[in-house]
């Protein structure tokens, strides 16, 4: 007979819930960090695009614009 007390069962239940909550929290943090990283990358790319426009460099502009489209897709915009 391996019966557990009410207190032990409550502790086990709380630990299981905490594990699920930690997973969701970790997932949310990972998504937030990925979005921040993509936004920083996008800002750098926009500055490079502005520079290519200022220097009238069409090839660089088109290349950077393609990269911007890819980043926007990854951001869901």
C-alpha cells in the first residue's frame, strides 16, 4: 500500500502545474526575444537601405529590399 496523504498529493499537483507554467513562460520569453532580435535586424537593414538610396546604389537597394521582405515575413507583417 503506497497511499499518499492529501498534503503530498497537493504538492505533486502544484509541482506539475508549475512545470506547465514554466514551459509557457519560457516559450513566451523565447518568442519575445526573437521578435526583439528581428526588430533590431530590421532597423539596421532600414539604415542600410537609406544609405543605398543616398548613394544611388540600385543593386544594393534591391538586395537589401529582398532581405527586408524576408524579415517582414518572419515578423508576420
